[in-house]
C-alpha cells in the first residue's frame, strides 16, 4: 500500500541493517539498503540504523563518504529516522573509547552509563517504558511519531551509552533505568531518532514507523 513511498536504509557496514528493512517490508514500504548518494537522495524517507561502536561507525561513514548524503537529505526537509547507534551518530561527539566527533546534526554528547553511580547493570537490555516530554514539538511537526502511542508504553532497548542533547526542546521521550532518567528519543524538525528499537518493539514500534513516514 506504500509502494510509491521509498525509504533508503543507509548502509555504513555495521550490523542490524536488515531488521529495519524487514519491518518496512512488513508495512509495505518500498525500501533499499544502500550507501549510494543518488539513491539516498531520491528516496522520500531515510533511516540510519545500527548496533556497534561509535568510532567504528564514524570511520565507516567517512570511508563511504556518507556524511554529505545524510546532511543533504536532512537539509531537504524529508523525514529522517535514526535508531540506536543511528541516534547517537547524529550528535556532536561521543566519549566511547575516547573522544570521537559525530555528524553534528543535533548538538550534544553521547556518554557511558558507567558515569552514573546508580546504574549497576550494563548494557541496558530489554523492554522499558518511555515517558513523553515535549509534545508541543511533535504537535507542530508534520511527522508525529508518537501519535496514538500511550505514555509509559514499553519498547525494546539494547545499549551501553546514552545521548545528552544540549537543547532540551529536542527531547521527545525519556526512560528511567536503575533510577537514572535519560533521553530515549529526540525530535528536531524532520529528524526523529530513538535509542529504543521500533523495529523490534512489536505493533507499537511499527506504529511509530508508520506515523513518521506516512
């Protein structure tokens, strides 16, 4: 039913490219896993997924010359989604294995859960709740990822690092893990990115994909 709407799944040679492709296939969206600039730019939507190391991911993005495609796509105003590592890469820098510059789409840093004394179990793995924050931001946006998603709904997480946006208005949801509240998704104009995995979160996750790309 969505064959006229093509989504580029940006391939920077890290794992987890195909779980989002399978979810998009299930929803009926035409999609392609690609690192080709022209194919990315010709799509109506794009996803930056991924699981793994921030420094390795940025090295691959540089080697494949994908930063211009990501930045140009976003500047065109078309819906762009980041998932898990794909969220973190949009930030200015990460402290993972030292200091590594990110894409700088969203101002802020990526930090290790080890920096938080209350957290005893790393990584954060499994189902956890999201708390809606700046819904006025979503209400003013053409793409409303949380439409018909209830507050405190459960989604699936796998990560050891968390994002710290400089602009609190970018924070769409937060999640509490071992008494520590962190940003679990952001929404900035045409960019939505989540630390949780919509593609692994059942019908509610698929609803977020549909909301954002409809």
